[in-house]
C-alpha cells in the first residue's frame, strides 16, 4: 500500500501529544538540528496570543508527521497584529517522499487562511523543498505571500581582554525592553513586537533566555534577546549562545558590539562553543555588523510572510523576528 494513503491527519491541541510530537521531530531532523524536547515544545505552544495550532499525521495509528504554528506578535508601520511563527514541520524518514508533509501542511494553511492572522516562516535556502511546499499551499488557498530580505547567520567571537564597547547589562524589567521596541520605527521592517506578557513568557524558556540592554546617558538605547540554544549533534546535545533578536532604533557598531559582549557573558561557562551565533540580523547594515566584530557564516534563510490578504505587513522589506 502507498504509505501516503495510510496517513490520517487531524488538527490537534499539541499539548496532550507533546511527547509524541517531540519523538517525531527528533527523528525527522538529523544532526545538527534543534533539540526538540517536550519541555521546549510545551513552552512554544503556550505563548500568549491566539491558540497555538498543530496538525498531527498518524501512520497505522502511530504519530508520524507534524506541523505546528506558535503565536507571536508583529508590527509594521502603525499596524500591530498577533501572528503565527511557522515551524515544527517534521516527517519520519521512512515516510518521506510519500506526500506526508503535504497531508499535514494543507489543513494548517487552510486554518491560518480562515483566521486572517499573518504568518512568518523561514526557509533554509539549501532545502528548497520546504519553500516549494509553502508556496504551493499558499497558492492553492489563495493567500498573499511575500519574500523578505535573506537572513544570513553571523558569528561573534570576543577578543581576549577586550574592553566593553558601551555599558551593557541584563534588563532590569520588561519595561526597559518594551521602551526600545517602541522606539524601533523603521517602516520597512516587520518588527517583532512582543508585549509585556509575551516578554515574561520568553523569559520562561526552559533552555535559558535573557534580555540584555545598552545604557547610554541614563537611557536604554538598544536591546537583544539571548538564548542558550540546544542542538542535537552526533556526539550528543550541544549548547550554543544565540542572539535571537535585536532591537536597535539607531544602529551603531558600538551598541551592537556591546549587546554581543553582554550576550557572551549571559551564559558564561554553559555554552559548548565560544562563538555567539546571530541567525537574523538582516535589518542591520552589513558595514555596521562587520565594524561591530561580527563575521558572516554559511547558513542563509529566506523569511516569508503570508496572510489571506495583503496588509501593511506586505510593505516590509525585512524582519527582526527570531527564527523558531
């Protein structure tokens, strides 16, 4: 029997199936890949905002494929909206090529079309099949789709004995970060715009997550979100410090360097590698990135925003939303 014909798909509340979903995603993605623990997935699917969504595919009664959307919040120009981060797509290796991804993806795209909520996903340019899948289903369901500026991963390695570029510290309160987010007014950017409740949820990341801020002349001028990412490697689980999102209302090299210096101190002694990763700094000029000491790496991702109609979000050229 064609395994595609033996897959049953249903939309689910992910939480009762967290352990099964974790097993599917861990099996679906060979190393190096995000370490999809049940604790991480439970945190992702309990973000404040619209209900998290998921579609679970079963092959002969056993979980075999999954796609999930986690709530976020975006802003472009004067428009703010709840949104979904498209992520957590995985199919057991034995069922790849049998249409399993299509079977779980289609009902989810239909659901977000009907919700009217914008979605943002990131496709690795080295795996064009994922992009083709998204383009196919958004087209089938009559959704608007726009590609944003490519996101290249950058790395930062602090020189031994380097002096702090500017005073930088861990944020004392969510309000310090919210003030910087509000000051980011570039209307060509699709800004990550978490509110206070969402910032508090970010801080409950089971891997470890912190907010760092630059302080100049008694005011906070820049902020970043730093996570201790867990990656499944061939030798086991490795931990890497990542700057997930940066809010720089007025980008300068000293401010950016200070944020990365603080990121390096955030999880000192817990990271497996000295290099700090930055998967999405696409809203910052490359000259500023290099002047701050960052260097480009190989990985490149394409952000794609899609919704059941074109809104102000489709005026954006780039996004600072973290990759999920």
